C-alpha cells in the first residue's frame, strides 16, 4: 500500500476544521497509482505539499486508517480512496486548470 498526502489549503483554518490544518490522505494500491494521484494533486490549486509514502503517514494507525474524517492533535485528516475520489486516479485529469481560450475572429 502507498499513501499520498497533501495539505488542503482551502479547507484549513475555518468552518468544520476550526483552527486546525486539513490534510488529505489518499490510499493507493500500487506505486503507479500513487504517482498518478500525486501528479493530479499537484495540478489542483487547493492541495499543497503533496508527498508519497510507503508507510502509514500522519500518525494514523491501522485501526484508524479508514475512509472518513479524523481529528488528530494539530490537524484534521480526511482519508480518501479510489471509490470516494475516482477522478484523482485518472491520468492527467486535472492537467488543464482552465478552459481553453476561444479566439474571436
């Protein structure tokens, strides 16, 4: 198993997160899946500090590593997988951040 982590800057510090930073942890089965997810996460403007881990990251343990939202000491972790975020697993899905410009004649 591989784990891709990233800080969600859009959800950190307000709303349900409160004072906490919000991180996402995406569970991947293979290194290839993890690299696709990491590239897609880097193209998203709301995710920063994208990293691939081969061990369980962010002080999560085997029994708490399930899909959902976990409040830890200084941050909140949202655990995702292929069923909850299928677009992250599609190669080059977030490559084009904006729509192509239509040239006027």
